[in-house]
């Protein structure tokens, strides 16, 4: 059991998440939106939001645009009793990511803007802010995309500072950053999806629980635990000692949106582990919470009201 209780989520690439819902979308048509939502987001902030929904406190750190910081604080008033916002403010505005969702056909289009907040200067400031907040009782969750090229090293320095201060590290990123972070070793948990795992290992990994467990064995010298999300097929959790898969039993329920589902899965998984319960219980709750978010239940229902209404099949791989 991990006894650390101070959780910090760190987002290098935050965003405003704009979701546009339409019915029966066809290219070239003029359609009226059936609904639109605008939320401050990015994977790290999504995790803080999910933890708050579960009743667990956290601190949200990372980069945020100075020009829209007041807008951020006004739009998160309901979260601020459980999420402490300590972003490193950067001149400019936070990017807007747009998702167009056609619920009638269960289709989505994701439009992602470039992150202009990450610079050598802003990442140095973030590193210093983390140094002042993190200690050996902290779990640092680095989640979301990280810049490549000359900005990758300043990003990695942020992780090195947290590790040097004794923090427990959780990582959910992709691309070159994930490979470089893995090579630093001594992480507690990494959470790629299946595509990101294939990219990390530079090989094809069959979308079967046994194959995923086998592939993960080659990176367990670098991290204690790996959780691989698989979309509709659930997720797999692996350590040296054991491996489990979990999958929904109800797959016919309409999906409102997949945006943020992996973040809610990770939050649900961590919530159970930090309560001292087993990895298989953590995986089961993670699948439930990620699915609840896909169905739109996390916006309107409490976890206690829906926890027992979502069926999950849990299977031990080894």
C-alpha cells in the first residue's frame, strides 16, 4: 500500500475542452448544436476533477495562461473545496481543444491546438514551484502531452525535481517523453493506452490480455506497475507478481463522449490503491468510473449512487 496522501497533478499541456454535440452530422452541412460545454481541462486537471468527484483532495499544478486564469478560477468554483489550484502562470492564453460529437452515430472528431505555454523559462519556473511543494509524502501525477525537441529536457527536469524530493511518480504521457521517462526508472505507475504501449515498445502488441501482460514484462525493471487502457475492451493492470484484466459487462449503453475517460479510469484506480485495497479492486473501480464518464453520469450523478449499478468482469491473467 502507498501511504502518501498528498496528491499533485501536473499538466504541461492544459487546455479549455470545448465539446460540441450534434445529431446526424454530415460534412458540408450547417447543423445546429444540440449542446455545448466548455471546461478547463487537460489530462492532469481531468484527474483532479475525477478525484474530487470521488471525494479525494488534490492540488492542480502545471502551466496555465495568465490571460484566462481568472476565467479558470471562476469556472472551477465548485471544485475549489477539494482542488487547490497552484498553476504556474504564463503570459498568453491557454489553448482551446475542440471535440465534435455526433451521438446519433457514436462518432467523434478531435481538434487539438498547439501548446504555446511551454517554454524553457516557463518550465524552469514550474520546476521551481514543484520543488517548493513536493516532498516524500507526495504522489505526483504527470499526465498529458509533453513537448518534444529542445523543450523535452526541461520537462524531464520537472520530474527529476519531484523524484529528488522523494515523491512517488505516476506517469500518463506518450511519444518520446514516455520513453525518456521510462529510462529514468523507479516510477510507481505508468498508464499508457494500447497504442502508446506499442509505440513505446516499437512492436505490435495483440489486443489480448495475455499478450499485453507478456509485452509489459520487458519494462517492469523501470516501473512497479503498468495499467493499459483498451477502450471498449477495458484495461489490464500488471506488476511482477500478478496481472488482471477488467471489462464492462454492459457494452450496449450509448456513449456520450470518450474525452477524459482514461483520466477518470486512472483516478478511480489510484483512489482504491490509496485506500490500501488490492490492484484488482482498483482496476474494477477504474473501469466503472471511466465508463460512467463515457456515459455522462459523472456530470449529474454521485459516485455512491451509481457504484453498484455498473457491472465489470474481472479476470486474473496470472
